[in-house]
C-alpha cells in the first residue's frame, strides 16, 4: 500500500496504490490534514487501488468532512470494477463523484 | 618449580585475615583424610572413591596455591577414571611427597 | 541480614574451599549460607531462599547436578542463578551442568575479580528478572480485571441488544463474531398491528467500538416497533441518532425489512448491505434486492431517504440477508466466498423448504479454518412459518392489548406561556401508546389530536379565519398572522384538553377527546351543514374536520362553538392496518 498526494492551487490530488484499508489510516490522513485550508476540489485516483474495506469508506467520509461536508467536491477516478462495486453497494455515488 | 605460588598465598592471607591459620589447619586435616582414602581405595580397587578424592584435592590444593599438588591430583583423577591402577600407585607416591613439602611450607606461613 | 542484602548459598564438600569463598563473598557484602552436601543445600535453599547458588558438582549424598535440578524446580518463576564451582575440564561434564540447569561456571583457583564480575552480571539479570516478574504479575492482574470488566460489559450489552434472540418462529440466523463483541446485529419483533420488522446491521470495524452503536440502534428498533411506528420513522430516528453519536468515519450498513402479513408483501430498505435474495420454491432466486441507500449514520436528517422497495412474498418463499463478512469470507487459498456462490447454493436447493443449513455447511466447508477476519451474519426468513405464527401471535396480542390502564381521564390546561412555546401532542401520544390496545391506532390518534389542537389554537384562541388559506398568498399571511397573534396573546387565553377512556365491551372501548378554548366560538350549525353538503371549495383549508369525522364515531361542537368533543372507538376484533 502506498499513497501519494500533491497540491496545485486549491486542488488536492491523491493516488492510492494497493489495498486501501485500516493500515493506510495514518498515511491517508496525512495527505490532507496539514493543508493550510480545506481543498476546494479533491481528485482521488484509484487506478492502482486493488481493494477497499469499510474502514477505507470511513476514511473517505473523514476526507469529505474535512473538505466541507455536503459542500465538498470530491471525485474518485479510474477505479476498477471491484472497487466500484464496493463504492456502489454503499451508494457512495450520492456523496462522491465516481467516474 | 616451588611447591607454593607465593603471590597467590600473600593475597589469600590478606583475604582470610585472622582465619588464615584455621584455613591451613582445615586444608591439612582434609588432605590427611584424602590421602587415607587414596590408600584404602587402592586396597579395595575402588576407582570411583579414588577419583572423587583426587578431584577434591585437585580443587582445594589449587585454591591454596599448591599448583604442582593440584596438577598431580588431576593426573591421579584421570588415572582413576581410566582404572589405570598401575599408574595411580606411582602418582599417589608423588602426591604424598609433594604434600609433605606443601604442608611444611604452609605451617611455616601460619 | 538486611532485606536488600543479596544472599549466596555455597554448596561444596571441600571445607577449605568453602572458607575461601565465604571470605571472598563477605568482602563483597554478600550474606552467605553454607552446605557440605546436596541434601543440605536443598533444605537450606527452601528455608532461606538465597538469591544465588554456588554449587560444587561432585558432592556426597546428593551431587550438584541433581541438587541444581531440584533447586530450579523449587524456585519456579523466580530466577535463581546457579554457578557451578569446578575444576572440571571435559566439555561433556560441563554440558551436563548446563543441562541440569546451571547458568555459569567458576573455576578453581578462585579469583576475586572474576567472582565479582560474574556475581554482579547475574545480579543485573536477577534484578531484570524481578522487574519482568512484577510486570508480568501486573499484566496478569490487569488482564484478569479487564476480562472481568469485559464480561460484565458483555452481559449489559447482551441485555440491551438481544441480537438474534427474538424468539420469532421462521427466522433463522447465523451470527459469528471475530471478537467477544459483535459489530453485526440481527433484530426482529412483531408490530402491534400485525406483521414483523426485521433489521440486520453491520457496523464499521469489529469488537467493542463496533458493538457500541448497536445499543442505541437496538433500543430504538424495539422501542419504536412496539409502539407501532413505521419503518420510515424508525430508520429516520436510528439514522439521526447514529449520525449524532458515531465518529464521522463510522457508520452502519443495514437492511430493514417490513413484512406485511396481510398483503403478503415485504417492504425493504437496503443501505450498504450485499443483495438480499428472495428464493421461490421450485424456481430458485427470483429477486435480488440491491442496496439503494447510503448506510445509516452518514446523512443528516434532512437528506436521509427512507424510501422502500416492495416485493411480493408468497407462502414457501425464503428471504435471505447477509453481511459482507459472508461475501468476503476468504478460504486458505485467499479466494472470496462471493455472492455468486451463495446464489448457486440457493438455486441448487430451490426445492427445499429452507436453504439455511445448506448455506451454513457451504460456508464451513469453504473457510476450512476457525480463523475469522470479519463478523459474519446470515439471516433466513421463511414466509410460511412467519405467516403461520403471526396468527398465534395475534391471538396472544388480543389478551396483551387489554393490559395497561383501562379506565382513566387525562387533562391538561395550557395557558399563554405554554401556548406560545409548547407542543402538547408528543405527551398525549406517549401516554396513549402506553395502552397496548391503542398501539395499532397510533397514526389515527395522532391525526385527531393534531387537527383538534390546531383548530383550538388557531381558529379558537387566535381567531384566525381558515378561509384565508384558500390561496397560496393567503396561506403565507395566515402563518404570519398566527405568529404575530401568538406573540400578542392576552393573559386569559387557554386551551383545555381532556381525554377520557372507557371500556364499552370485552374487546372494545371509547376514547373521548374534549378540547375547550378561550376563543369566542362560532356558529357551528351553519358550518357543519356546509361541510356536510360539500358545497364549499375548501382549497388549502378545512381538510381537518372531515378527516376527523371519517376516523371518529362522533364529532360535535358544544357551548358557543369553543368546545369540541370527539369519540373514537376501538375494537380488537378488527385488524387495523396503517
């Protein structure tokens, strides 16, 4: 598991590689927690994410909360079928823009 | 080679203080008993008793600085273990001879 | 010998060697015990419990090897270093000493420096051992206490959350937790109006943190189901509570099933659980009920959606639900059990009255190990058994419903400061729902109470004309005036509410509502005619009175029109469906 993040202006990009589960907790939080202000847009690239569990869903909710809750603008891109299925069982497309 | 290591004995005297004389007496009476055991065990061809007595003397003589006596006892212990009574009989004579020297030197130091 | 002085036992049959060693040890400040054979060494050891033993190998009576083995056994957990005194040279003999439990050797002739170094090294090890031992005892003590506390917490938890202990015939469940506390819950109860509510929940995480959320969930589920609340109300309440108490990252995937035993249908709400399956005898899986909602505890109340999908449920049908621990169960090859496998087991046994045992067997075969990585829950609802037993339950309910207060009057006098700020409806409704025979009438009673109260307050006390509400603009000004007049309320304003209950037979009774307000009343004779004749275009207003009349046995205005009395009749032989 590895997480990369970069900030351009007020836009945050996060890339997650491998299994996204509780062990990524610390690293995932660090990718946004120290930003001077909440990002106006977040793009999470899950091209190389193989699997997510319910604690990963929880981490996504934390990021959403940090980025303004209902006002947050978060896109999850390039996710594979397995990951998409997990996101859609929980109907996360109601909270995130899943492409 | 002298019968006693004088440096070691000086140290021992320092450590034992007033008890040095008692130590010498104890060593002498223990060793007398062991020499009796050497002879009786030879008479009864009891190699085990011989080995244990030789082992004991090996240790106590080394502690008191009687290095050659300790070495001879060690040889005797080996002979007893290998049941080489013909070698043991000569070694016992050597041990007795050396012990006389050691005892005389120790009693002088008292 | 002072208690912090380290004590040493010398076991050697050589008197002169013992003397030398004793003198050396005394100089280093050790307390010394002496033994000249193995047996004596053993008895001194058990009496004096020395910290270190210096042991000669060859001794009469009991040799040093045996004495060492016994001393180590006596010492148990306590670390007591045994140092062999030896002039032994052969490796084999040295190895024997170690095997017997010896920790080190001290060769003759004794050397003060070496003796000091060895003893102080062992003293450090011994201290470390004492510390480790103390910590081990502390941890054991702590662990014991923790287990005890956990045990109590578990009992409390089980009492509050009787997950899977609902005693309803026709519901079978497999609940297997990976820790003492389970993050999965299965709840089921009869509705007072007939029918059954079943809920399966899967909280994020495992163990105690996951289980904590199950307590409010279960309290709300049982409390509200018994009082006749609908699936929508219960879900909204659970969602609201979980949203408030759970950390942002935690939520509860859940399925709520409302079984309508009269209409033979199920209403299903699925938020984040795997597809539920409906299996029809002879046909296999005929419907998969997908998750169409976010899990509970994520959305705020205003965004929460409790809409359901409705399916037919025939006698012989099975309704199966799973937590994702079932789908994601891994075998030793790292493969997932998967939804397809469940479906094919259900299809394979489509002619059986129940697939429960087949699925459970398949799960056990698949995992092939006791290692579990998630809480696992599988629930099967069997329509024929549920429908059969609901009739028995209803018979029992007849008797139960007649319990509670039966002959009573409740009245409340609301004066200006209460009229301005206080909504009396929840209190009345709460009291009414304490009467088991009224529980299935909840929504009708609520309608009557709320219509009567708003009439008394708005038309009576505040003197507002309902004709105002005929068009949208008037509607807005009506509420503006309502607000203004409430603020300017005079000190004599009041609404007096009384509710009386009387039994009118073995299985029936009357509720008499009487509302009196401080308003000047109105010419009710003419108004009733108009309503009865349906001659008015009522538009936005006036829906209240006809609605009450349709629910109640009698409806009449009294006095100057400032008193209204409504009699509502209930009868247990009718089955009410809300």
